[in-house]
């Protein structure tokens, strides 16, 4: 089940909201836990068992770690932590990376080991990282072990952010699992964020993604430079509105149930460097790798040589987390190298030349998305050649003019809405007139966006979620 579906909007969400607000306070987590299992089982009726196993597995591990730490038996606590990490990564590796490893071995050594071709459980990368962060934080004594398995199960399976994030660390909602309140303003804010995210997904990501599909589905060898760059713009906008839209919906749904989920995007295409871009894009993933990989490896505390190595390790893992393919490894290392160059040499220049640094960032990010989007390295090479006019496809053929003319308004809107207008909107909201009319305008705008989104959902069958495959 996806948020941008009529089943979710008109059946599942009203049902869970009704049940949640009808039952007494002590049963609210039970309602969320039960409906989250139904939500996941709707598309993954078998793999819900894996998620339940991960939940019970790390619930027990957390209790054992806490027990051994309280008794000053740190060796045993560390052993349980290692078992937790190995177990979680083992499950993730089996379902997500087993066939990739076999394909690599077959290619290198000429073997013929059969592939399992197991379907990837939706959201496994997200909830695995959540349960791992919990046991690590219990070991570090940053949080207390959760003794109520329903509360812990609610944390792991909570449907607003279950299948595509943001990655929620247990310590951020530990208190909210016990005590939370839903105010009228909080619920209204949740609706606003959800509708905004739905509109991003349905009205922008889907139609722009259709343009990318048209350009990338043909022969890449004969692609013109104009088509290649137009495709890069289209995919850059699609993945932003697709993923940030989902995050908005997750944050909004969380607010409807009294949870405060941290922001996952902060206008990343306004960044003036690759370093700044990754502070603004998929914030929860960057925070996870920084806290649980980069800092434990030594961060920047052991000299520039070790820092370079740590960055490469983190970005190799970041790329590999996104998918079992060499294109994702190359994509991660691509960003790792750029971040190293910025830290060692480019940061001063970028800080002084904001306009040029912004252009530099956007162009390099668009190039990166082509590595990300195309699974076959040969296709990546062909697309790169087309982008830089090296494949003989020309610059601006008739097809390019058709694609641009058919989608110009949509692309202009997509680019314009990437900008950060908060300074202007905050200033406007301070005036007396705006205080009177802004609520009316916002309500009207949200109603129109919701109606348009539903109309598009009913009439359109193209509705992928890019991050579901991770």
C-alpha cells in the first residue's frame, strides 16, 4: 500500500484515525502497531514475518544488553550487540545483496551459481537501520531498553515512515511512545504537510517522471546532448519531489498521531556545495552514517589521511545501502571524492563565489543522478557520452524540441518550487493583512491541491515510489 492511492486515502487512513481516537490512551500504541502490520502486509503478506522477527530479535537484544550493562558485564553486552548487528546485516544482506554477490562471483570466476531472485522486502533498509541504532544506543547507554514490546513494535513498524523513511532514531521518539498529545493545531499541521507531500508526489513527481521514462527508455547510443540534459533535469526533479513528498506525508501522518518526526529535506537544490547538499538531502540517512559509522571510525580526529579514508568508507556504504548494483557503488564513491576535494581544497573558493558554487553543485548533482538512475554501467557510460556530445547524437534535434515544448510549464514550476521562499513568506505573514488572509488562502490552496491530487490518482496509472526499492 502506498500513501498516494485511493485505498489508503479513503479506506485505510480514515479507519486507523477513527480507531486511534476512539480507543483509550493505553490502547493507542496497540492500534498503531496493528494497523501498521496491516499496512505492510497489504503488499508484503509473507515478509511481514521478517519485520516481526527483526522487532522481537532487537527487543530481546536490547533487554539483554541493558541487563549485562547494569551488572557491569560489558563483555557480554558487547557480544550481544555484535550478534544484533551481524544478525540485522545478515538478514539485509541475504535479501538485498545475495544475488548481487553471486553475479559478481560468476562474472569474475566464470562460475554458474544459480540466483535466488528473491523479491526485496519493502522498507527493509530503513527498519533495519532503525533497530540497529536502537541496540547501539542501548549499549552506549544513551537510551533505556524498552520493556514494553508493543511500544517497541510501534517504533519499528510505524506505518507513516516504515517503507521509505525518514530513518527515525529511537531516542528521538522514546518519550513520545509513552506520552503524546494531538492538538487541533498539530492535527491541522499534519493534514497540511500530508496534502503538500501528496501534491508533490502526484502533481509533480509523477508527470515529470513520465518525461524521464520517455527519454531514458529509448536507445541511449543515439541520444542527443539536449535530450540527455533534459532527462537529467527531469530525473533530478522527479526524485526530489518523489522522496521529499513521501517524507512530507510521513511527517504529516506522524503529526496526526502526535509524533514529531524530524525533517528529511531542506531545499537541497539551493545548496552551494556538495557538502551543503548532503546536509539538506535525506538528512536522516546522513545523520545515521555520521553517528554510527563516520564518528566511530575516527571522523576527522586522526589527521587528514584517516579522514579521507573514513569519508570513502562512509560513501561506499551509503551508495551500497541504496542498492545492490555497481552503479550505486560508483554513485557513492563519486560523492565521496567530491566531498574530499571540497574539504581539502575547494571549500574557500565555493564560499566566496556563491553563484558559481550553486551552478557547480546543481550540475554535479544532476550528473550523479544519471549514475543513480541507470542500473547498467554501460548505460551510464552511454548517457554520459550523450550529455557531453560525444556519441554523435547532435545537440538539439526535433525530439528535444518536442519534449521541451510539451513539458516546459511543468519543468518551470518544478524548478521554481525547489527554491527556498521562507524569508519572503515569513515577512509577509508578519503584516496585519496577511495575518487575516493567509489562513483562508492556505485552506483554499490545500483543498485545491487535494482535489487535484485525487483527480490525478483516479485517472493516472503511473504512480511509482522510487525509494521503495531501497
